[in-house]
C-alpha cells in the first residue's frame, strides 16, 4: 500500500480538510490557554469541546472519525499538520513583532 491509499473507508459527514485544520488550530489555542491561564477558563465555565462542536457544527463522532480517516492517509495527515504548524508559526511571529513594536513604542515615548 502506498501512503496515499485509503485504508479506512471515508466516513459519512467527513470534515473537509480546511475545516479540520481550523478545528485543530482552535484546539491548539485552547490547549495553550488551558496551560497558561486555566483559572480564566474555569471562572467562565468554558467547555473547550462544546465550544468546538458548536462553532463548527459537528459532533464528537464526526470529529473522531474524520481525524481517524485523515490519520489513515499519512500524506494527507502530514499536510494537515504542516499547514497547522505553519499557521501557528505565522501567528507567533506576528505576536512577537507586535510585542517588539509596543516595547519600542514605550521606550521611545520615555525618551
């Protein structure tokens, strides 16, 4: 079998690849928030997975079966995660640039 062949039958209600990337992106951001500020999420009684299900109009079975399907096609799964990683890296760079610009702005107003 090659890396591009279908090992698992395409599930009914397969989440589109771009939507899957968006879902995984949001899940990564939520997990980062849970690590850095868990009390904020707890205070607001924020349910990460319920948020994902509602935002993307999916259910847990659809998410799991879609993820399993994409994982069964290594080239597709790798592409999803490369795009996800690229998107997160781009956002990280934007935040770092913004932080540097604000820092420089504060320093220049003090001078």
